[in-house]
C-alpha cells in the first residue's frame, strides 16, 4: 500500500516541473529552424491542445484515483488489450520525456566544457538518471519536497528572465512571421506538444495524493495556467532578443537569450534555470513513469515482481529501477529529434485513448462512476480532441510513426502471449456493448471496484445504515401496484431475515398504514413497523417508477424505504429516519434513483451518497 503524502503544492510542482524542461530550454532552437517566429503560435496552440485531455484526465482521476493514471483509466474503460498498449505507452512516453530532460542536463556540460563530445553529454545524463532514481527509491515525500524547491526557484528565474529581456526585444526579429508556412507551424505544434505532456502525468501518482478528488484537478489547472502563460512569454522574449541565425538550431536557446540580455551573468542564471528545469522533469518523470508498470503488475499485465514495494521505504523500487534502465537505453541510442518526436507521437496516442475513455465511462452510466469533476462540453470536446490528435500524429513524420507502430505491435504481441489467458475482467466498453444487445445483464466487477474507489477517495467509512443497505432486499417494481401488493412483496422478502411469518409482517405493515399514512412527501414513503424480538432491524429499498398507489389523496409513490425493527432498536429507528431524510434531500438523489438500471445500481445510489456518516454506534 502506497502512502498518501503529496499535497496541493506537491501536485502543482510535479505537474509544472514536468512541463518546464527541454521543451523550453532545448526545443525552441530546433523548432525555430522549422517554423521561424511562428513557433510562438506553435507553443500557444500546443498548450491549447492540452485542454481537452487535461479536463478528461481530471474527470477520470477524480473517479479512479489509482497509481498508473492513464493506464488504469484506459484498461478499465476499453479493456485489457487497450490497457496493455496504454500502460506500456504511458511508461514509454514519460520515460522518453525524462530521458530528453536528462540529455538537457548533459548538454549544460558544454557550457563548462565547450569541447565536450556527444558521449560526454550522454554519460552525464546517465549519471543524473541514476541519482534521481535513487531519490525516488528513498521516499515519495522526499521526491515531492525536492520537486517543490526546484520548481519554485525555477519559476522565479524564468519570470526574472522575461522581465529583464522585455527592454531588449526588437520587433523586426518577428518578420517574416511564418517563413515556412502555416503547415510547418502546425507540425512544430505537434512536436513541442511533448513539452506540455507532463501536465497530466501527475495523475500517475494519484494514489499517493491526499484528497485526490479535489487536490489533483486544482493542482493541474493551476500548473497549466501558470506554465502555459510563462512558456509563451519566454518564447516571445527569446525570439525577440536573438538574431535568427543564432537561434536557429541552437540546443541552448534560453542561455543565448540570457547572454544577449545580461551578458555572462545571464548565462549563469540561464544555466541554473535550465539545470533546475531538467532536474524537475527528470525527477517527476521517473516518479510518475514508474507507477505504470507497477499498476500493470498489480492487474496481472506484467510480472508480479514489478508491483513489489520496498518493505521499509514503501516505494516501488523494482519498477523505478526498470524505468531508469529504459531511460538510460534511450539516452545512449536515440537522437534528440527522434527522442522528442517518438515521445510526442506515443503521448498523443495516449491522449486519444484517454478522451475515448471518458466517452465510454459516461455512456456506461454506472452509478458507481462518481467523478467529483466532470469535463464540460461532453462529448463534443472529446470527439474534437480525438480528431485533432489524429491529425497531429499523421503530421509527426515517418520515423516516429514507424517506431510508434512497431511499439503498438509489440504491445499487442505481449497481450496475446502473456496477458490474454490471465485476465477475465470485463471493461466498461464490453459492458456497454452487452447493454446495447440486451438490457438483462449482470453486475460487473468494475462497478464494485468503482464503488470502493469512490468510498476510499472521500475517506468514507460505512456506518450501520450503509451496512444494512449492503445486504438488504431491493424491490424494483415494474408497472403500477397497490400498497397491498407492495406490502405482500416486502413481507415475502423479509420473512426469513427477521424470522416472522409473511402473513404477520403483511398485517403489521397494513395496520401501520391504516393508522396514519407513511407518505412523507410526494412520491416518497417510509413504512416502518415494530416487531417482536430483540436486536432486529432491517431495511427494504423499493423503486416503482410507474408508481404504487397508497391513497387517492396522494400521488403514486415511486420511492420507499421500509424499516422493520424490534422495540429495543427504537433509538436507531429514529436515527435511520433522519438518515433517510438527509439522503433524499441530496440534489441529485431523485435523478440517480430514476436512472439506476438495476437493483445493485439502486444500492450504489444509497451507499455512494454524500451524506454525513455516523461515527458513533
């Protein structure tokens, strides 16, 4: 079990730090060579393209705050095969992004040793990778604190760079704005898209976040707003202070910009900022990437050893080591452009699957799917995102497409060789298809899992009323009925549980109704009776959408809570009545009650209510 030690500031800094790295300190020079000053629009567009996925991930993670993030969402919604592809893709894309940041650390060595060769850069990057992996193994709390310190200093340095450079900007350097055409600008937007991908990777550690249903979306939104604005401002300043010939193709564009603004002091400041940026991305990347193989291992999609956590440190040390090893291989054998484009392509593919997952989960209409945040403009936002992301994938070029296709084939091969015969979980997609074919389908294990996740994320402990509801009979009456017919069915459902004959229970319910009506508000009735014995208390939930007629003086009853208890349970009887009163006053109770597709979904409506639970019994 992982510890929940990350707070809002940690989430903000993990998300922000994962975005500010090589995408800002290395890529602008490469991107400028491809699109000219239009890279300003490329970066702004790339940021906007993150919005649909940010909103979709915020929804999914507030419903399912589990380690593995995107893998977990996609596996539960689209199935084990898509989950295998997503989990490995998530792991690969974040690890490649981390490797890219680590190469940036190595590239900084050229400031101190201008004659350093390519392998010197790679060896320094590999050494940094080993150091960050060790920090991650030591403690997620230490990792979070280190991230906070690094990101806050980094943000301060970037704001200072932008303020100092504003006076040195020359507007002529923005002309011509798009010398290579708008298509190049779009292609660059796809390439620099990797710069913003770190924003949503924080969901991979959602199991280690305190109050994830509130902390995660807020932290992501704050990080997005801060970093997106800062990115565009820094790019505008950098393009405005450097000659095109010096900026084009440079691997140290911000350092060159700082030198033009502040001389040697600027180089030192830019070097420190770049080091911090690369460190934050590498640190956050190894942290979040390592959770994908761990989550997949838990579900049986990868060998069980990857799910092991260190007995004393409580961190997934084996998964962290494997992630670091993959990063080292990428550093050693891939070029920067291949690294960036492949990471971007795999990441965009992941975003397509994430947006599809929101559509599937919403359409499944599980009562236990209870995100505390819902993405707006559903489903048009998700459909538009899938179309745009598909276009960006095509624009990435032949090599990234071939590498991504090869990766997808390898992931599918792993599924059929290792996973297929081990996994029997039913996904939301399979449930949705079955529900279209036949309305008479059984409850899935996914619904049970979603219910438990909903309870855990809110820190709710089931009280006595919940425990009674967990095992109580539920009557979902089709067509109209009379009160007598309802009481007959209630008596039949409870006779064995309370060890009283059906006829006796029926007579007691009928007598209680004759004494005074149990209708407490239009459409709601709470029949309650006292029976002989001790320690007896039971509940029956009743839904009758067509209505149960109790009296000509009242509209038909569609919802009923039937309470049966012995005299010694009189106090709890009153508490149960108050609990029901709180429950039915929830704003969405009636809508959820009517939409529940079967008795178990009705049970979820009650168990997942936001009412205050009793802590004393």
